[in-house]
C-alpha cells in the first residue's frame, strides 16, 4: 500500500506541496508535539538505566540510518558498520584527548574520518555484489579492529582512550540527564538529513542502482560513483554514532565494537523496514527494547520458574528469542514495522471507506 496518498480532502496545487512530507497543520502539530514530548519527558521522568537505554537507542539509530542509505536504498550489503563506528569513536577520542579539539567540532570531524575510511574500502568493494560484497565488508571489520588494537601509540591498544565529558562554557554535560538533550538534538538533525537525502536526486539514484544497476547505468546514472557515495554517507553516519557512543561511555575500547554489533544493526534495519527512515528508528527501538526486556525480565522469570534450565541455555536464551523474532518478521512481515505503520495511516486517512 502506497504512502503517497494525502489525507482525504487535501488537494495539492503545487509540486512542492505535493512532495511535502507533512501536508496538513494537524500533522505538523503531531510532529512538533512528539518532538517536544521526547525532548522533555525522558529526562524529567526517567533516571539512570532507563534514560541510558533511550540514549543508546538514539546512538544506534544514527548508525542504522547509515545502513538505510547503503543497504536499504542502494542495495549494498554491509556487516562492517560497527567497525566504521569504531573509527568515528577513536577519531573523536583522539581529537579531544590528544589534539584538544572541542567536542562539538570533534563529532563532525569523526564522521568525516570514518567516511574517508569508508571510501577507501568502498573503492574496491563497490565492484562486488551480494555474498562477495558481504565478505569484503567482513574483511574491513576485522582489518579496522586489528589496526585499532595494535596501533597502541595512537589508540592505546587494548586499554583504549578516556573521553572527557563535553562542555559549553562552564557547563559540563557530565550526567545522562544533561547529555540527553544535545544527544537528542543531534539525532533529530541526522534523521532530518536522512529523510531529505532519501527524497533527493541522490536517493533516487541509490534506488535505481539497487533495483537494477545495469538499467541505471544505461539511463546515465554513474553506478560506481553512487555506490561509493553510499559507502561514504553510511560511514559518516557510523562515525557520528561512534563519536556519540564514545562520549556516552566516557571512553572508547575495541571491545565495544564487535561483529555482533554490526549484525544487530542489520537486524534492526530488517525488522524496522529496509527502505524507510521511520523503519530504521522503529527497528532500532524495537530490537533494543525487546533485547533488554528479554535479558532483564523474561529470562530471569523463566529461569526462576524452571530451575532445570542450565546456565548455558540461560545465557543463550536472549539470542534464541531474537532469532525467532527475526524469523517471524522475515516470514510474515518482510517489509518491516514501517510497512505496518503505513497500512495503519492509510486506513486512518480513508476511514470509513473500505477502498
């Protein structure tokens, strides 16, 4: 079901109006209300663990948005997103701790550093497809992590680097409650850019390459250029996410960025919806919240009710439940949560008419 139908009674007389994301004042009211709610409610009513979990979801959302460009729009498989996130984290830590760059400058610079590394790997990887591309990004992950581990003079090796809390003037964002607002604002800006890039000429070229790169090339689309651009944009988003993650963790270490993290990012994109910015957000929050729910509530309850369950099964149960969730989505809702959301919106707009 298409998401381009306007609400009943809304007619566009200009091209810009027809292409607008929000077409009515009520939609603007809902969006602004939701943004204000997410800005104020969590830091006022949540503390400690729960607030930190929401902040982690914001950071991971930025990383998954990078995969939205590369995998969702351009069709390039990437299971090295965690490694590019590590590049951004280390770049931010080095710039702040060793060079003395301000945090607010270090974050975009970390994204640029990560995008440069992404382009270097993308030059060769963009000539590959499917399984071969997957193996190339897997190799990139292990190579990047190996370099970060063994370049001890710059990265600190296995000991990592400590990242001081960001500050504006004399105010230091030393707690989750104070760090939440700048983290939230950066996430909103990254979502805004992702939504608009996906609707631009670049986004349309990505989709053409994904659907049929030979046909796209015949139509004048520079396939190599746009595949490389997808690597660059995806790595930039991963770098920004890594910089924010290092700041939130008050330090950076290679143990933070495992291959499992990259696989989780792919799962978040699949569950949320490959071709949707909203899907990247919903998938990230759904998987992260479900994982915490399973690990902290469901598994302990099952273990206490069934003591016969061994420690090995207990430790593996979150992964088993995660695998089942992913299988269910792949079979019954392959287009993700965002598709279900679009179906609901169309039903709401057309009600009570069944067509």
